[in-house]
C-alpha cells in the first residue's frame, strides 16, 4: 500500500460525548453538514477549506475514522441559516430555532469561550459562520487503514 499524504484533521466539537455523537452521525450518514465560527478560522489564521478538499475525521481518541470531502463551503450570518442546513447537521433539529439554541449553548460554553480567549464571547444574528457540507469518501479502520 502506498503511503498517503497526511490529511488535514476535521474536528467536530471538543473531545468527549458530543464529538462522539457527531462522529457517529457522520459515519451513519445522518450528518452531512456542520457549522463553525468564522472567528475561529481567523483566530487560528486558518484558510477556509476549498470545495474538493479531503480531510480526516478525528474521533475523541484522536484517531482518523473517515476521509471526508468538502462539497460546499458558505460564509453567512448566523441569522441567515436555513432549515435545510439545520436538518443536514444530523443532530435531530426540527427547526432553525432548535438548531440555533443548540449551537448557541455550545458557542457560549466555557470550552468555546476559552478557545476563543474571551470569557464573555457571544454570538448574535450578525455573527458570521462557516457552513460546510461534506461527504464521506472512505471509512477508516484502526490506525487510519482503509476498510474498503
């Protein structure tokens, strides 16, 4: 087997139960989109992923569990998120209001505020988010080896 270029890690939430649920939702095909804060990209001085980029989905133990391919990347205001995006996040949201409440709870949480370096960080309708849509290219077995 040829060695492959290391893939950029694709991280959902922080390690722990939430990441585990999100990774499981990706692997089951329920989750095909995600949302991040544009401010996170700016803070990390990281470029937005281009359509077609492949990355490695990372679980809570730091293992590569799947290869994902970016199929759409949109930057929009939090107040502009639509129902389809909320549904496609695969977390059981039935409305944009439910999606927003769940995301605000995460973004206003202690871990995110620490990551942002701002203990009073908050989002509002004008906060810019990165809405990413992706597909699973390959599910990986232990150690990142292809299972198919």
